[in-house]
């Protein structure tokens, strides 16, 4: 009986702290934690941040490729010029 109560309390606290970090409404997410427990914790954990900060689960900001001529770079060179791929050895 005590373990589920501890999990429930931890999910309420987690909802509150995550909402605070992500710039979400702390009161609403605390109430969601009270009623929905771990489900609310998972939902607020996967939501994007609203305060411009990055969360630990956010995708990194990678530079976008610059295609100055509007075309992607050409394919890497192949094994044999003009053949376009693997050429099996010829016997005889």
C-alpha cells in the first residue's frame, strides 16, 4: 500500500518540476499529476519546452546543409568510373 502511494507522490512532484523547467503551467500539471499520476508525468516529459530552453530529451540543434545551387551534393565516387557500383571480378 505504501509503494503505490510513493509512486503517486513522486509523479506529482515530477510533473511539477518538469512543468517548471519547460515553462508550462505548474498548477495545471500538478493537478494533472494528482489525477493521472505516471501518465501525466510521461506526457509532460515528452512535451517540448515553451521557454526556449532545451530539455534533456530535445533534439540537438544541428546546422542545416547549405546547398548554394539548390541541389544536394553529388554521390560519392564509385569503384569503377562510369559503372556506378560494385563490379564483380571477371574470370577467363
